[in-house]
């Protein structure tokens, strides 16, 4: 039967999972969240946050949305804005991929690229400072602030968590990447309240400050933060795994060798999940990881030989070969 839609927000595949046994060698199912017009899981939070502002009467036709994003949320908000008649201004930084920037601009978004990090808050701190300045100078701008907006995690409490529970009623462990922590907080709250026997493991990028570690160099956009998100509550994560960027690249290359072109965030989550399962897994364990995106926006970074070699060199490792 044909699927006919009249709005790009009406399409999102919610029930496609990849069995990673053959490609990664661990008993893990990967929930693919990129089959929508935004190409990532961020469409869920984007829709939820915009709808909340509309209900509050803060957004009206012709209004302007502004947000800080490393890429995926910016693309998602560009689509929401275009479909609902809003202007959109995205504040990103030099780590945002060229493909993501061009996509936002093609959709009518205005992109501001921050070139220098804040001395204490890194690139995220500098981006947020720029957003605040824009809002001070433009009274009509509506800042969604995904790092402090409860609608970010509520979107996943309402959708992603229940979707996983429905597909895997005997779920033992769920792996979720930590970026703004919207997906992590929404799913963790859902399972804590409805299926408390499920272990929720956060996967964070090495160099991220989210879980209290000191800041470090991070070049792959998506997971990890240089400013701890206000919506984050560490008590909802049962465990946390940290992944070096060289390992992210290595996992992305391994997956693409089996025909799966996933994004950097997905490579990080799968790498962390594999390590955790190697240490704690059982043969009868049902494990699911959430894949935030695909690899199209990472062709000039994670999948570029020169770029990847630079990351590996900085980490004192190589992405080439190996499981």
C-alpha cells in the first residue's frame, strides 16, 4: 500500500532494527532513527519543542526560531521551520559538517558559524553566547534552548522509549548516546517508570564534560558536550561508557564495510555498546542501541582519509583495521 503524505513531518520509520551480529560480532540490535526527511533522531525533539512553544503562544506564523546545534538538530529545525512557516537561524561551529550547513541553507535556514571556542565553555559555550546576543538584538527571536528545554526529552519519553519497549518486551539493556541528553533522559525516564528492570547505559564521547570528566579535544559533532546540559540528570543512567574518537571512526569503517553507512554518533554508540557487552553481557541478554543518524553528512570527515588520519594521530591510535 502506498504511503501518501502532505507534510515532511508526517513520515518517520520507527520500527527498523539492524541485527549487528554478523557485522560487529556482538548480540546487539540497532534502532535506525534516520529514516525521515531530517535524516536523524533529532526530528522528534524538534517537533516537540516547536509544538510546546506554539502552545505557549510564543510562536506565531512568520516568527523566527534560533538554536545552537552541531548539525543534526539544525537540519531538523530547518525542516520544521520550512513546513510551518517560520524563519530559522542556526548557530553552529567549525566542526559542523559542510553537508549539514548546506542542507540547512537549502531549506531556508540562516547559518552562523563560530570560529573560536570559549575559554571555559568550548565551542558550545561560544555558540550559546552568540545565541544570547542574537536574542538581545532581535526581540522577536524564539530560542528553543535544547540543552534546557524539557520538551527535548519529553519527545523521546513519548515516542522513542515506547517504540523500543513495544519491539523488545524482554529488553535487558539499552544503549543511548549522550549529546544534549534529550534522547537519554526521555528514554531513561520512560524505562525507569514503566520497565525498571531495563539497564540504561549512556555512551559519551571521550573529552565530554557531561558526566563530570574534564574537557578534552572533540572533533566529531554529535555526542559529548563542553557545557553540561541543564536537562541532564545522571541518576537516570545506570552506567556510562566513554569512546575515543579513533574508536568511533574505526567502528564506522567496520560498519560501512558491511554496507551500513552510519554517522559518527552511531559509530560511537555501537563501539561503546560492544565494549560494555564484552565486559557485562550474557548469551541470553537482549540488547538494543539507538542509532541517531546516517553517514551522508560525514563523508568529508569520518569517511575522509586525510581527516580521519588526523584524528587518529591526535589520539595516538589508528582507525584502520581491527574489530
